[in-house]
C-alpha cells in the first residue's frame, strides 16, 4: 500500500496518528482505520510496512512474541496485524527449527530509520552475527515499505529473497492474500515455487 496523504484519507490518518503518537491499542485491519472519524484534520502521512520475523536460538517462540510487542511499542509505529506463528526447517542455515511470523505495521518512520529501529529490537535480544546465516535469537527483516523500491548500501526493499522463502510468503499471504510486491507482482504467484519447503502453523 502506498503512503497515504491526509488529503486522501484524513479520517484514517487522524485516527492512526493518535494511535502511533500515543502508541496505544491495535488496529485489527486497515479498514478499521479507514472508517475512523476525523477530529483536528491535521496533515499526516504514514506508510504501511511488512516485517518478517524469525528466531531459532534460545526461547525462539518467546522472542518472536516479544518482537511483536516491541513493534507495537516502537515510537512512530503501530502494529496493525500479525500472522500466526509458523515452524520452519532452516534454509541455507543451521541449528534448530525456526519460528517465523510476519507483521503489518503503520509507521511515520522513513525506511532507513525503521531498519535501524528493527536492528535495535534485534540487539535487545542479543543478536549476534558470527557468520552469514548463523542461527539467531531474533531476525527482523523489512519486507515491504509501502510501494517503494529501495536499493541503498544498507537496505534493499522489497526484501530480495522474500519470493523464494516459504517462511516469508506463507505468513505474508495469510495476512495479505492479494498483496503486490513492487517490481515482482502478486505475491501469490510465488507460493507454488516454495511449496516443497517445510512449514507448519503452530496451533
Ligand atoms: P539476513 O539476510 O539473514 O536477515 P542479517 O539480518 O544479518 O541477515 O542482515 C544483513 C544486512 O542486510 C543488514 O545489516 C541490513 O543492513 C541488510 N539489509 C538489506 N536490506 C534489508 C532488509 N530489507 N531488511 C533487513 N535487512 C536488510
Ligand atoms: Mg535480517
């Protein structure tokens, strides 16, 4: 979803601004925000972003749940929705099975600032990077940032490997079945190509 200017959705923006600034409450779905009543009508813009969450060290399930809580509390962000938790076998990696989920947030942060904030949450869980694809207490990847395509030294959006990974696509499609990946088209069309990757929902 692209950044939404206040002129296009003032009611939604006003409601969401209060939630983001005050960091209280969750929004069950985008449509809940879109039906909110306007009050001061102040200019405001936010971006909807999707975050991939994974962990396979320590209390992986607890770490993913805590990451969702921290996303909700993050200044300039509010948690709009979270997928269920999934268990997946490591891909290009080692160690225990992963616990994965995807979150949808609304944020006033720019993409680079959001990535830094995600790294801060990883650090709070003692994330270390001893070697590429090492087991991790917590990994937060910025999958989608509005409809933007970004290629900087530190950030590539959409996440370059998101269409190759069931642990991203399956929870993402649970949250947003019709989601479009900028430059790549409907996420749904990639589901078949990852169907052989082991992934199971945690009931
Ligand atoms: P992994 O690719 O296994 O998630 P890391 O979490 O260690 O590996 O990330 C390595 C680097 O990838 C980070 O330092 C970050 O700057 C960069 N990066 C580029 N694009 C993204 C993105 N969309 N989301 C998260 N990290 C990204
Ligand atoms: Mg990462």
